[in-house]
């Protein structure tokens, strides 16, 4: 996942509370914020979505990064056009493409991926880039937009009113907390083992599915816990 963001490097001395806030906002405890918000979602999180959501038609991941989403889709027999604002090591990426500025490909049924989460603007407030990604995506995709975000993205007064006008059709919650390190931290490991995951996930994530014509509350589903050692989903309460 990446997007066209300009994120200044931290300057000055940061208090413990300030650092905690920055890490909470920027994704992932212990990691510095990545340029262009480039973080890699674990393979199991994508596979869990594929197991629960049919994905027919023409798919496009406009924030493909290293290509985790299209790689897992291909393993499941699905084709997905992939682009990003900069080359990140996915050899099947169609071309460099700025989702927020460039003309989209035509005939896309579903936009799927891990968009940028936020960006400090000039006024010191944070833009909700995921919300902007969903709005633009719904103007492009013929069927739906599927994005991963923090489960806490459901909160907030401004989004309360936004969700009333554009409610998700489904929210698919990851039972395990996922770690999404910056791409530079994970690429070498993933090239050896696609299912490798970073330890210490502290954030609850979910897939949000927005569909044209949907009204009312979302259906809720869960991705089972991921057994990191065995590299498979847990199948029973004792696992």
C-alpha cells in the first residue's frame, strides 16, 4: 500500500506521549513512518478476505506496493491489475500510477487494496485519505471498493455522518492483530517466504466492503486467528 503523500520527517525532541500518538496514527508500534505510507499487509490477511468474499470481474489494486494483494489473488486463480505511485518490487505492476491524480483504467468492477491512511496537512489536521480513496474508488469501480483499515476507523463523529451516506456493505474483522511493517523492513523476508509475518501486531484490522446500491448496516464476518508458527488459520477453540 502506498499513495501520493508528502510526509515530513519528525524534527526536534519528541515526548513519550507524542511518540505514542505518532506511532498510533502512523500504523505500527516501533516503526518509523514510511515514505508514501508504504506498509505491507500480511499474506494471511489477504487470504482470509479471499476465503470470505467472492471477487468476480475485473480487479484493480491501485496501491499494490510489493504486490501482496495481487500475489495472493493470483495464488487463488484471480487476475488483478496492479499499480502504484512508485515501483516497489512487484514485477507484474502495470505502471506507476497516482490513484488520486491520474486517469484510471476502464472497466474495473472491484478496487481492492491497502490505501494510505492519513497525511498531515498544512493546518495541522489529518486528512482521512482512506475516506477519499473510497469516494474516488466508488466513482470508478462498477461494483465495489474493498479496503483494509484499522477497526477503529469505524469510530469518529465526522465518519459517523459519512457512514450514514456511504455505509459499508460488509466489515470482515481479523481475529488476530496484524503487524504491517514498512515495506523496506519486510521485502527481503517475504521474497524468501511469502507467508512470513512480523511479530507483535498491536492493531485490530478489518476489510471494509463498499458496494453500489447498499443501504443499511453492514454484515459482519471474521477472519479466523492466524497460527504464525504453523502458517495456517486456527480451526478450533484449542488452537
